[in-house]
């Protein structure tokens, strides 16, 4: 799976840097990390990722569901990374069933999820 391009949408700088470095150490190319949907949409005008990792909550009162819908429309695999419990996230019907990993996430779980999503 090395060489695959991963879009990383994460508003917490330290978490984003940690994830990006872990992925790059495994041979992935990281697009971003970007902090919000506007940056993610802008990046999508220039690049096409193989998969995306999306933090659910991006700052105050914003989420990543718009970019998730666009990625689904483009048939780009994605999964959510969140520190919130499933009960507190109101996922749109079109995104129900999307894989979710909790924060903090171990690198081995992150890598397994990437490989599984790319294999589907």
C-alpha cells in the first residue's frame, strides 16, 4: 500500500502532525493535513487522494460531513477519526456505517483500517 495518497483532515495540529509522521514513516503520501472543510475542498481541486481520514468535529460547530459526502460521490474511501462517542455524533443518513476510529488511535489500528478500506 506504500505510495498511496491519504487526505488527512484534522483540526488539532499535534494530532495531525503525529498521524502524518506515522503515515509517512510507513511510505504513504499525506495530503494536508488540512484543518477544515474549505481547505479540504480546495485541496481536492488539485489532488485526488486514494483514501481520506476525517476528524468528525472541526473546530466550533463544524464537522467534516460535507467533505465526506463529496469523497463518497467520487468513490474515494474514507473513515472518521473522533474523540466523541457514537451517541453524541449525528451522522447523516448517507454516511451511516462509515468506519469510525476513536482518539487516541494506535498506529497499528490506523494502518489496519487504511489497508481494509483500500482493499474494499
